[in-house]
């Protein structure tokens, strides 16, 4: 078991990287063993474990009290395996805690590759800003500091400008697609 | 209406933060205003895109850790423990 003295603050990049490294060493062998026993490859184990860490990260941002990331991670990995390989879940021994785990509903939405690629070229700053606020759940105060805004108010106003900018990009792109339809 | 006011309002609608009365008014406006409907749909996609992008960034951070652990000579025990699992007996 990993001894976590105080709960790491995963909003801090260093603490996040440290926790992920710790979990990698501690839990990846368990997930890899599970995947290997069911005929999966090293690459399968890696993919599933990486997705499981993403789901764990989101869960940790959501829930203030989080006792055992190790068990949770193994549980998510099993669910991801069932989903990915349409394995029969009745054949898997899931305990009660594992049964209660769920993968976010939107996790398997079609990837917005095209828009993200476009924004990667023309709107990276906005993507970073919106990710910090909506995905990494940073406060406007933190965002003000990280992005160098003078006030939280200007950070907030830039955030909405960015939403509109990306919204307009989507609009332009979808008009483009309709033209070809 | 000033756009940033509109996008704030759309956000409150999408995140379920409008009180029932404002929500009704907003939904009525959407019925008669196709432009607003478009904006709502596209803004919904903005949040989905940001989430997908966030997940990608986390995955790239994790991938970096993966390569560190699998290239660090000091982690040989860890590496062989994993590779043994995937070697056909």
C-alpha cells in the first residue's frame, strides 16, 4: 500500500506527477497481470491503465474525500477492459466497491479530432485557459496568476471571449461540412 | 444583447444554474430564435471539446511517466516484472 500522509493536491502539477508515478509503480503491475491473464497485450495494459488514470484524476477533482486511489484504479481498469473487449463481466470477479465504479458517460463520445487540431493551430491559448478552468478545475484566482491577468474579472471575461471564439470556429467548420453534404 | 452576456447565460442554462423562471424564459427564447439555438448547441460542444482536450493532456503526461519508468535503468525490477507477464510460458 502507498502511504499517503496527506492527500496530494492534484491541482499542483508536481504533486500530480508524483502521485501518478507512485501509482504507476504500485498499480500498473496489478493491471498488467489482470490484462495478461485475460489474453491482452502489453499495449492493451498500457492503454487501459492510462485511461484509468484519467478517470481517476477526474474523480479526485470531483470528490474531496478519496480514500484508496489504488483499489479504485484497479476497478476502473477492469471496467475499461470489459467495455473495450466486450468481455463477459459475469466471468470477472468484481467486488462491491468495484461494481459501484462507473466510467464517465461521455468517455466514449466520438473524438473531436478535427476541431481540436484546428484549435491547436489557431486557438491554443484559449484551449489552455478553458482547460485550466473547466477541466483542471482551477479557480479564477489561480488562473489569474498562471496566465498573468491583472484581475480575476479580466480572467473571467477572457474565458467567455474564448468560449465565443471556439464556438465561432465550430460554427464556421460545421457550415463548411454542410456545403459538402 | 452583448455576446459575453449571452454566453454567460448559455453557460448557466447548460450547467443547470438558471432558476425555473429564467429557465422557462430562456427556453422560450430558444424556440423563437434559431441563432440562439445554434449558439447553445455549439457552446455545448465547446465544453465537450475542452474536456476531450483536457483528457488528452493528462494522457500525454501519463505517457511521459510511462517512458520514464520503462527507460530508467534503476527501475529494472519493475520493468522485468511487467515484461514477464507478457512472455508466453
